[in-house]
């Protein structure tokens, strides 16, 4: 089945947007881990107690791990492609993984 031209362009733009977000998240990761040129850094001074910081870290890592691993499963992919075009599935995965990493950088 052939998609209308406008639909193909929207999917292409969505894919480009997803990978642009990923690119900026990846570049930010270099500064975040290397401790330069970004407002939040891996080795910043602690602003919370150790227990609160550890709980936040556990939740953020769980969000990323569940999203990242869960979306990679064939069963999830088949469920997702009932709601979005199959050609947009990978872009959605990349975008949501990037957003989960942004949460880690912010918090």
C-alpha cells in the first residue's frame, strides 16, 4: 500500500526531528560526562541527601531501562505499530530514549 505524499513527508520530518533530538542529547552527554560546557554535570555538587538522590537515580534509571529494553521487544513493536506507521517505529524509539536521557540529565 502506498502512502500519500504528504504522509510520507510527515513521517520523514518526524524521523529527522527524532534524530536531531538524539544528536543534541548525545552531544550533551559528552559535556555531561566530561564536565564541560553544559549547565548540569555528572560530578556537580550534591543538592539533596544521599537517600533522596539515590532514590531519584534508581527511578530515572528504571524509567530509561524499562523504556529502552521494553520498546526493543518484538511484542511491543507489534503493539506499537497498530497505532503508528511501521516506518515511524524506530524514530519513536529513538525519540523516547532521548527524552528518557534528558530526564536523567535534568534530575
